């Protein structure tokens, strides 16, 4: 297991050193410790983390709603550490979001399993986000190409196949993307 950037949000110093040293022994680096949910929300807006560990309760909130927010807004693996008597309730409330809940006192094997699961979630979500970004870029290119073909058909009276070939050939001849050629056509004919 390996994590380049790990954020620990803990309302108490007790146990924080033990968690930090355990994380370092597991290959986690770039560990940052903070103590409140509001501080976590500010940091998350500017930085990405592989793993986020919330040791409840925090100074300004319990931490379970923060875990849900982090799962919705980041690709990080999120682990929620809470008292054993609250663990079952927290699992029920957070499992649909992908939060790993670990009861206190920490069992090293259980915590290691949660760390591995959190890292696996992070890798999977990051890969899905990259694929999603590629698909969005492809869809955007298709929109521009379709608009440019429409303009070539209406303004230059080309057939759809001829307009498609025109865009493809122009892109290859000028070593540009189909999107760039399409944007040029759109700029020329749409005033």
C-alpha cells in the first residue's frame, strides 16, 4: 500500500502520534494533521489527497457529515475512526458513500485493511475521473465538429461526407486537431 498525500483530521492529540507512525510504516508520506472540519473544508478546496482519515470527534463537529462531503467532492479514500459503540450506526449512515469506518480502539490489522481499501478507492476513482475527462473532451470535440459540418453543409453546400472529409484532411494537412479546425470554420461562418 502506498499513499503520497495523506490528511489526518483529528480533534484530539491522543492517538494521533500512533496513527501517524503506523501510516508512515505502511508507506504513507506527505502526512498533514489538522484538527477541525472547517479547516479540512478549506484545505480540500485547494489540495488533493490520496487518503483522508477522520478521527472523531473533531473540535467543531463530529466528523461524519464531513466524511460524506469528502466522498462526494474528492477522489480520496476516506476513513472514519469512531468509538466502537457508534461504529455500527456510522457504517449504516456512510456505507452508501464509500466511507470506511474503523472502530476505536484501533486494531492494527483492521486499520491496515481500511487503509488498503481507502487507497484502492482512491486509485479506482482517479482512473474513473481520468476516463470521464477523456470522454468529456471527446464529446466536446464531436460537438464542434458537428457544428462545423453543419456550417459547411449550409454555407458551402457540401454533403455531410464531403464536410467530414474536409475537416479530417485539413486537420491532417495542418497538423492540428479536428477541434481546432472546426473552431476555425465556426469562427469563419458564424458572425
